[in-house]
């Protein structure tokens, strides 16, 4: 588990660096996005990853890793939106946004620790393509919950699905890094 935490933190550090740099470039313009828009952005990224995994030819010079980073960052933005609500104008400073980012990562990281304890790090035996499919499944669930105006009868809420997408994406990034190093 110590190795997983080290790898997890390294992936998140890469994602956070991009988030921070984009905050410096654009401010918190993302704060105006409704959850449905964030879900659709994540869906586009997941579909692109699946396409990269299935297609022999690639016409855009971005790899799976950059798309998984996008899924992680958009999912964290969605969790912040769930917590703070949507606004009409950007309202967060860089420091405030990074603090909220870190809070959501801490909650999601703890969820990963708890699930890894119970599942025995089963993700290590999974393929990146399976993790991609699970992310797409979670996205379809989120879309259905959104269409139901957030109501569920027996299922976990939208936040748990975003957290799972973050964790699956981190696991995929760890696998991709291992493939690069082998």
C-alpha cells in the first residue's frame, strides 16, 4: 500500500500542477460550468481514451495520459461545484481554488485507501481498457442521476461516482507509467 500511496501522490501532483497553471492562465472561469457540462467534458475525454485504445490511427497528438489527467481535474472541479454551487462569474483566487482542490483530493484519496483495504488492490490486475470502461459506466450513471434531478433510490450519489472516476484514472495513469518504464 505504501507504493500505491507514493504512486497516487505522484499522479495527483502532475494533475495539480496542470490545474494550477490553468488557474494562472484562465482564473476560475470553470466555476460557471454546470455539473452537466463538467460531466459531458469528462465523457468526451473518456470516449477519446476508448477511441485511442481501439483505433490504429490517431489524428490528434494527445495521449491517453493527458486525457486521464483531464478526467481527474474535471472530476475534482465537479466535486468543488457540488460543494460550493455554480456561480455566474469566476469567484475563486488561485489559493482558494488550490485549497478546495486539495480538500477534494484528500477525501478521494482516503476513499481509495479504504477501498484498497477491502478489495486488496485488485486494480493492479486490471487492464487500462477495463478502467476506461468503468469510467464510462460511471459517467452514464452520473448522466442518469442528473436526468433524474439528483434523485436515487438505492444508489450512491454523484459525488461518489466522480470520486471513483478520479481513482480509476489515477490507477490507469499508474499502469501507463509502468508500461512506459518496462
